[in-house]
């Protein structure tokens, strides 16, 4: 392109040259051709290039044109881009009247951001399905607006030689697209076609299938079979979601007994026939993120999913085709289970050799391709909660896009996260790189993935941490990993209390630097007193907290086993009322538990193997077991989820059951971590909320109740918990004068509880909820990073 510099001379304007630096997600999203076209529009000369800091531009022309050009860099950026900063500086003009796209320089330290993987765009979708197009039926079709990014990248800058597409040399037609700034595939690094790109193959028990692998995979699933499908971030297991026998067989082979399975629908019309879909939910389903969205099932669905897909669950986790291979596999009316290909508790499989070795016992066939997945990434999970969007699992489509910190710091931080639903966070400046979902670190394969992904993030973003932040729990494997690094590298290690991290994550997300009233409700977190906290009311900011109230301690019979077997805490409650006569008075309950329960109760009464907990999650478990809703958790949170669904079936209004509050002055000793101070006038014991009366009311005559009345009592439990939470907020507000509340912790994934609580506190309080990081332990690392910087080094 030749800039029409004569226009500047006609107007009597001297040429001006400026260097622009554009930061954010600006590589692999069509930003350079966008800049090229802008320069043509405004008659500018110069160049644009990708480098390790983002996008560098030098542009020369008249000042007005450069001003308009600079404004358009932000205002008109490609949809897949995320511009965080545009800076400019004046340079001497050199008389350049052509604008060029230059190759990336080598040798700079990487500072750029990396785009997440993006769902197939409308243009590529049309090409894949158009028999007249040269990419008709091609399962790896992409452009600068869509396709794999993070999962194929090995390093920055984001150029083809540093991706797993380096193994595929473009044919002449693809190369021309790649080289043409006017083409939407200009420098689309995964660009390919059937003549030069990756290809699928189907492996069956008889060996490699000789025909069309995608058509045969469809046939196998239609016949009731199970196929492992290699996608963008790993392998999925797919079967017909309307075939109960196929779904049941998949569960048995995968060892996933009860937890709901995600389903992929062939079209949004099919989703609308299955579920109630709001405008916001449809926007998420069809967005470039393309997450699993939790949707309420339609009771009048004519062609619903099989019962085995989500037993006892009023919701379905639904997603739409987000890769071209999904478009080719599913017809518009299809509904397939599409769940991560792994044994329960292990990371999603992404390497071909491991998949072929481990999936043969689960899948009847394996649909694989020959493009390497550099980094495994699970599907993200989103739900529209009463307070707005809630990300339950932040992974594909989100990571590794950073979350913003509310302050600028020169301290680089690695926060290790929690034990379950683990993510880690690598922070520099205002950027907090919250990792994709890693999983439960108690599994050795997950632990190896955790350490490997940390190393990859440090290389990718060129961040070497100067501060480490870990959970307070002495046995967390994430903490042990960071302690070893601290010792080996001579780095400071900050310990962060679990529930303070929950609240800090919400505060950091909202840019809130003030003290607030925080409610952190979850399953467990190590407390300053060595007990298992989980029902905490904190007065907190990013630098510290005071534990002002909590739910009264109850024993955990058998320790951690109580989280897996809700009957244990329910037994403790019933035993406290009935003693050794329990079996005679509660025969239905006694029939569900082992015969040695008396010995367990004697040990619990003596404090043997029975640590104390204030956990709201365990209160949900207890209520569920007392009502006969769930006695054993086949997966984390099962009893609480099923109690919520039972409550939603209630046909009457909920009632507030009696509970006891002690220590109503709201004072509380500061639960200080090392280096903490005491604040004047705050030396009393924290408020405690005793929910034993609630549990007694729930269980009273429970064995003779109808299903309808059980549902009513499940609703009563939710209503009472919301009322008690409002009660404590009001008591603490009177003492502290604080009128902002922050809610976090896995319990607040319960949409019914959140709805009931928001009805009570909206208008009376400013309410902060997690929207960009998960409320569960997937958001802990982000809170740890913010606290670590604030506490030890200042922002």
C-alpha cells in the first residue's frame, strides 16, 4: 500500500511520525491486518509487527489522521482482541509513504498476552458446511477470529514456528491466504486445509478404519457405542445422550457413578427444546468462549436426555459445537454426552499415546488427529445465578487471559491455590494470570500437570516469582510444593487463610480496597485455631481480616470421611437425641449405615478422630442425610446439590426454623496470621450461630414424612440459612458501620440460597459477588496473590 501523502501537503500539514505500543490479547486475533487496513484508511505510512511485548507500530502522516488512527486502535479492535493499553510517543518523520507488516523480531523477553482458544466463528462455520467451498467438511478450519490458540502455543511471539502447527507446511492456496493482509486468514497461525493440514483417523478394535473416520464415528454413536474424540484441549468421551443404556455403560466404564454429565446439542433450537434458556444464557452458549452452561430442564421436554445423564438433577450442563469437528459429528437435532476423557479424578487426556492406552477400556473407538495438543484444557462451566454471571470452572475460552488486580506492583507472585478444584495464579504488575482448571491435587497425575503448567506459565509470560503465597493448611500439596521452592530458591513464602482468600478474590475482582463484611461458606478450610472452618463471617480487606462470627463447631466423625459420607454427621445429631435407642426410633436411617455405628459415636464423643468444623457445607450434608435425600457423596457436593433440588420441589413457602446466636456484641479477637496486630475494642469472642436447633427441626419425624413435606423441610433449611446470614450481617453492621458485603465460597454456587439471601440484603447492603473468578476453590489463588502483595510488600 502507498500512502497518499500528497493530501497532507495539500492541506499544508507537516508529516508527523508516532510509535505506538498496543498491549493485551493482540496476537493471533487478526490485529496486524486490522492495523494495516486502518493505516490505509487514514493514508499513513510505516509498519506494524508482533513482538514479545504485544504489537509495535510506527505510523507517519498528518497529526489529525494519526489521532483518528490511535482512537480506532481501541474502538474498532477485532472481536477476539482485548486491548489493555495503547501508548504513543513522537518520533522524527522519515518520509515513509508505504505501510508494511513486518516479521517478528527475535530475542526479546516475552511480555505479551496469549489468546485463549476461541469457538469456530460464523464465517468458518459456513465454509465447513458449504459443499462449494474448498474447506467443506474440513475439521480444522479456522481463521484469525477463531480456533486454537493457547492449546497449540509453545512460546511467544505467537508465530507458526512456535506452535504445534509448525509440523504442517502450508500448501500454495493456504500460503496465499496467510500472506494477504486483506484476507481474514492473514497470519492465522493454525491455517490449513485438507491438502496440507492435520487430519483425523479412527481407531477401532479391528485397527485403523479405512473409510471416512467422522462418518464412522457418527455411526458407532448412533448404534449405542462410545467414541473418544480428540478436540482442541483434550479428548472427550461421546455417546448418544438419549440412549440410557449407552450413558449407563459410559458411567460404569469411567467410574463416574452419579455426577451429572455434560451434553452437547447440535443446535440452539435443540437446546431450547430441552431447557429453559434466557437471553443471557443463549449469549454465553453462542459466544467465542462456548462454555458449558448450566440450564434448568424443561418439564415438558418432548425428547429429553436419558435419566442416567444427570440423575436427580433439575439442571443440565449444555454446550454447543465449538470446533469444526463437532459440526461434522452432530446433526442439528442430536444430543450427545460430551464429557472429559479420563478416569474420575484424573486430568483430561490430551496425549495420543496415553489416550490410546487408557481409553480402549472405555471407548469402542478413538477419533484422533495428528496435531499435537501442547496444553490440556477442560471446558469452562458458567451459570447465570441470581446475582449475575457465575463462572464455576474457568478454563477453555478464558485462560490464560489475565484477571486485573486493583493495584500496580513490581512484585511478581506465584500463588499456589487450594487442594481441590485447583488453579494457580502468576501475577505481575496489574495482571493476574489465573490458570486453567487443574483439578484435585491428591491425584498424582493432576499434581504432575500442576507443576508442569506452572513451569509453562513462567516461561510463557517470562515471570520468575519473587514472592510465593500458599494456603495455611500444612498438608496441602500446593503448599508443600511452594515450601520446597521457597527453600530451594530463597524466596519468601506467605501463608494465607483459606476464607480470607475467598473474600479477597471478590474484593480484588471489584477493585474494592475498603473493609467489608464477608461471608465465606464452603466445605472446609484450615482455620487459625486448627479447626476446619467453613461458615465464616469476616471483617476483611486485602491486607487482613477479623473473624467476627462463625457457625458453631460440630464434630466430624471419622475426620475427612465425614465429607464423603454425610450420614456420619447426621448420625451424630440423631445420636444426641436418641442415644442407643436410635436404631429402634429411626429404623430407615439405621438401615443405611454400618452396624458398628455405636463405636463411631463413642470415639466421636471422646474426641478421637473427630476434628471440629464450622462448615456450612457439612451442615448441608447433615440436613440431606437427615431427610434421606443423600447418605453418601459419590462426588464432591452431591448431598448439597440434591438438597437444593429437593427444596425446589416444595409446594409451600419456606419457614425460618429456630437457631441460636451467642455473643451478640459482634466483637472478636483479631485472628491474626504471623505479623498481625490487635485492634482496640475487638477483644471479645466471635459470634457463634448454633444450627443444631435447625437440624433437630429438620429431622423431627422425618422418617414418616411424605416426599412433599421432605421437600418443604429442605426449603426451610435454605430459608433459615439465608435469614441467619442476614441476621449476622445486621449485627455486625451495627458494630462496625460497614454496609458492603462480599459473598464467596462453594456454598454460594447454590442458586436457591443465593436468591433467598439477595432478596433479604439487597437495598440494605452493597453486595459484591464473584463474576470473573469462581466462587469455589478455583478462585482461591487469585485472592492469595492479591493478599500476598498487599500484606508483605504493599501495592
